[in-house]
């Protein structure tokens, strides 16, 4: 899978039932959601250097995990009559990870009427921070019947 295909693989999961999203993310790229709630979403993704078929090396795995977890936090905090759509992700990579599993924890930083911002911290197997990210989603009313 190319890097673009990996990016596409996580699009659209935030609005899904958490169990269905978890199964599909795990099947496609090895991502596993271990905790899902509006105040905290936790997940993991394996990093296997150049051996990963979807081309996610260190920083790429951080960004994909941050986007999936942050989007889930936004969707869960939008409420049933609102939709989180469009996003802006900003990542600071602190340390490269070439093998093992990275773990991400996303929490809401700001929940407003027009935007929701999540903060995501990603750590390696030894608990060392590998990435800090912020994801902001625009929130809009759902169209009638959606």
C-alpha cells in the first residue's frame, strides 16, 4: 500500500461505530483502538521500519495514528446532531521509531460550537514521547435526514 493509500485507509472511521472502526483499522494497517470515549481515545500502531507494506515509517505512523485518534475524539464530542468535518493536523516529531509499537492518547483540548481541537501524545515502547500533535475539526449541523 502506498503512503497515499495509507492516508485514505483511515479516512471516514471517526463516524463509525467504535467496534467496526477498530476492526477495519486493525485489518488494514494494524491499528488497534484500546480505549474509546469522548474524554480519551487510546490506540496503537505497529512500526516495522522498511518492512511495513503500507509504507509508514516512524513519522508517518505517528501522523496516521494522531489523525485517527484526534478525528475520533472530534466525532465523539460533536454530538448526534453535529458532524466533525475537515481537519487540520499539526505534528511535532520528537524521536524516530523504526520498530515496535507506538501508542497514542488523544484528549479534547477545546470543544466549541464551530470547532473541536484534540491534543495527541504518542509514545514508543519505552514510554518516550515520539510525537505531539494537535488536530482541529470544523463542526457543522448535520443536514436533515443525515
